C-alpha cells in the first residue's frame, strides 16, 4: 500500500534498479520526458523501501509534468508537479538512502526549490486566461520519447521552464 492505494511491487535486484535509474536520469537529461518516466518506473516498482519509492515516484511525476507540458495540458503539468513536490519532500525528509543510486548526485533541497518555482509559475498560468499557459500554436508535435503516444495532445506545449536535475555539491 502506498498513499492508501495498492501499488505494484515487482522485486528487482539493486543492480537492475540502478541501471533503470541511470537510463531514466539520462533520458530526463536529454529532455526525453516520456522515456524517462518509462525507464524509472521499473526501479520504483522494484523496491519496497518507502523512502526510495518516494524519491523515484517524485522523479517519475516530475518527468510526467513535462510530458503534459509537451502535450499542451497545463492542468496535467500542475497535478504532476504537485505530486512530484510531495513525494520529493517526503524523500528529503526521510533522508532517502536510495540503493538505486539517484541520490548519489541529485541535490534534493535544490530540486525542491526548482519544483516550487515551476509550480508557482504553472499555478499562475492556470489562474490566468484559459490560453495563457499554451505556447506557440504552430509548434511541432514532439517525439514519442518526449511526449508519449500520439493522440494525447491538447494543444501546443505549455510554457514552463525546463528544470535540470541539480547535482549534489561536491
């Protein structure tokens, strides 16, 4: 059970989870949001550690926010940023040790500041006129790696700044 709902758990060895996290973070770094989500999910499902699950589901939600941005869905961006914020804060508060390796270089406090910034921006956009959050209507449809299956687009991309994953200070 997670957040009152039954969640899949398919145990994976640490090395397999770590490889999935590395692929997911690399995809995120390239701006391949949908692929990042898909690569991180097995690692999330492969652990039963609550702190690790919080961290990985927060990263998945963050990637999903950008999938919704690419699809032109500002409410989806807002919903996923809220979920990412909550989960990443839980991971930071519990001191996630993350055997899968994501926290070895992700600076969670700095990431949370960035998520808060993007969340404030999308809240302001969603509170404005209905089309205020939508970018150029003539924008090209993003690739499957960025936005997922064709047919899920609502409009042009949502104008929300990209959020790089901050590195842990040396």
